[in-house]
């Protein structure tokens, strides 16, 4: 038996329960991981509340990102050994696996060897943000030196990683934030400019910063009606990536309203990278290189204990964090 977070009904953080559940042995293609730290993701809030793109099968588990130690290796698994330090990356359905637990069985294809010197908290905080930013901006978008990248929800773990990823390829990250409260933190994180949406004209500022050219990329976690203005700042032939839907509102296609510009608009989700072995290999190499040179440094906002999981979810929903929320597991 292992302590595992589950929920038996959809709802707020109060539906989360810490229960003793059989963990079982890893099957073919699987690993049993002793979980030391868990990286929280907004997808888990949506899954718990019934708003995710995939409905939860109750009782349901949670968690797609963690760091820990290999305790058992299933059949047909190569490249992993008992005692090895690893990280779990989002590459599976939470209806099949979940890492909010003291121990968890996970598919080996979703596990990466943790670089030396990367502790469990950092190992649970690094992969999802950096791989999301890399996968969209570099793998799909082909961002290059001199490109301008406009980032919404820039104080999130993905937004902060995107600032560093953009910088690493010579691009210029322009962060947006609702109020001035996080402006200094974003500048310190490496943003070339910070646009406060409650005070500034976003379209005017981006065009001013790019000498009227517009941004080669917009990396948007909000979606909803705001995409119309974001589309106005995309340079001809540029790309508007939608990787989240924090607004909770319907998202229009702005091309018709804007006179049919040469606008590329596409969604991006991390499984595009993590479920493709070659893309995952390139993403792992890119992030590992950034970590080894110190160019990438995951930002952890706050750490909770496993028995504080409901409080951790409340904190995430409040939206005041700058960086990643991590939950640690005592053994």
C-alpha cells in the first residue's frame, strides 16, 4: 500500500483525499518510482474540477510530473536501473497513471534520467516548463536570433522558462502581465520588456518595440477574446501559439476580423513533444544543455508537503505565484 491522492467526485481542492492504495508491480514497459517531489500543473486543477480536455474516470488519480528514484523495473524496459535518479514528464493520461503519491507506477517512455546535481525539487520543476517552451518556440516554430516573442501569463513556470528559452536562441522575450505587481520579477527573470496589460496598450507597445514589424511569435496561455488583439501584433507570417486557456472563455479565430492577414494560429500541447521519441530526445538534450551551462534555472515559487495537497491546489488557483509549485514527499 502507498499513500496516494485521489478524488471520488469533481469539485474544488476539498475533494482531494490522501488514501492508502495498492501500488502494484510495474508491468511491461513500466517503472515503479519512489516519488520524492511532485511538480504541480494547472491541468491537474482542470482535471479535478471536470474542466479538462479529458474527463476523469472516478475515483481518479492526479499528477503528471515528478522526481524520484527507480525502485523496480518492468519487463522490456532498458536503460534504467534500481536506485537511479529520474524525473517523470507529462506523457500519459491521468486516467491511466498518476504521481501524486509516495510511490507510483509510470510508463518508462515518460521517464528521463535526472542530470547529476539536479535535486528532486528542481527535477520535478524543470521538464514541463522548459519542454513546453522549447517544443513550441524552437521545435515547431523555429525561433531564431532577432525574433521577438510575446509571452502572456509570463510569471507562470512556463512563461519564465519561455523567457530563458527565447534568450538562449538569441530571441527577444517581451512579457505581459495584468498588473505591475510582477513587473520587476519578470525583468529580473530576463524579460527584455514588460507590458502591464491593465495600463498599457499592448498592440501599440509591441509595434513600438519592433519598429512596426510585429512579433514573430506570440506564446499565449490565456486564449479567449484577447487573441484578437494578440493577433494584431503578429508579424506577417508569424505564429500565434495557444498553449493554455486560462480565460475560460470561447476563443475566436481573429483572421477574418483583421482582414485575413498572413497569420499562423495553432494550439500546442506538451504531448506533441513527449509522446514523439525523437522530439523528446531533442527536447531532453536542449534542456539538459541549458541546465549544464547555467542558462536554464527552474524557478520554484513555493514548496508544500504531500498532506498539504489541497492547500497547494488552492494556492495554484489563486494565481499569485511566480514560478513552479512543488510538493515534496517524506519517506
